[in-house]
């Protein structure tokens, strides 16, 4: 249950592992993957937003912009 005036943001500060999906089988419900790194990668991470102001968190931008977008909403 969320209040009507609550904005919920879900994201991460970085991606780790570099997961690559190699192949799989829909019939067997199986996916074969490989981690290309055991450290942080430069892969972009998503942000999910729900509630008032969520439309301000669409598109692609630097993670430092997230702070600026939150402050602007206050």
C-alpha cells in the first residue's frame, strides 16, 4: 500500500558481473549465462519509478543526475 503522494525509486549504484546470456531453451525453461567480470562494469543500470513525479525518471542519463532530479522534486 502506497500513499498517493509517495514517489518510489528503485535502482543500483553500479552493475557487477557483466552477465552475458549465451544461449538457452524455451522448451526446457533453461538459460545459460556467463559472468565476464567479478568486479564493477560500465554497464548502465535501470531506474524504476512509481508515483508522483515518476515521469521525470525516464530516458538515459548519468547517475549523478539522479540526485539533481530528486532535489528538484523537493
